[in-house]
């Protein structure tokens, strides 16, 4: 990895050994308890430049191969989990945005169309088929009630 060259045990984040942090506060007025100003501290930190191209090393050890295989498995597992969670979220999003919106809009349209005074009588009127069926059922009920009364007398 990259190792910063620091002086007198100062960390990159600017925390001294006594726990003072150099990250918060104003940049110009801050100073380290050892007498370093923030600007001089930044000038002491020297990071190596990253290489322009990364090439795999030729002499991989068994440990390197194992670590590479583990990282590949972990990345594949991570992407499988992410793909599965997206697959699970799609039907929920469809339900939320499409179905619920359609349900609300349809409800509003039906309410507007159904609650008109002129339509109320027409909607409450029975069809001829229902009227004939209801009359037949009432006649059957009267016959059954009369048969029940006759059977109770015996």
C-alpha cells in the first residue's frame, strides 16, 4: 500500500499523540501542540506517486492465488446479492407506482361518474331479469312457509 512519510509520529489525519485533531477548526489558526502549523504538517507528508499502469506480478505465491480467488468469490457473491435485491425491488416499485396510482385514479373517476343525482335512480333500478327472479323466489318462499305451517300441525 501507500505509506506516508511523516515526521515525529504524526498521523495523516493530523491527530497527535495526545488526541488533538488537526482536521477541525480554521486552517490558518490551527497548530499542533508540538509547534507544527497545519501547512508545515502537510508539507512534511509525502506520498509516493501511484504507478501509471498496474501489471500483475509474475511470481505469485500460493497465498496470493488464494487471496485472489477469495476476493473474486466475494465480489461475485456481492454482485449476486445486489442483483437479487434489485430483482426483488422491481415488482415492489411496479406495484407502488403503477398499480396504486391506477387504483387511486380509477377510484376518483368512478366516484365522479357514480355520484350524479340523475344516475342514482337508474343505478338503483332492478333489471327485468332480477325482478322476475326475485318474484319467483318470493312465491317459492311463501309456498315453503305454508308447507312448514302444515307440517307443524301434524
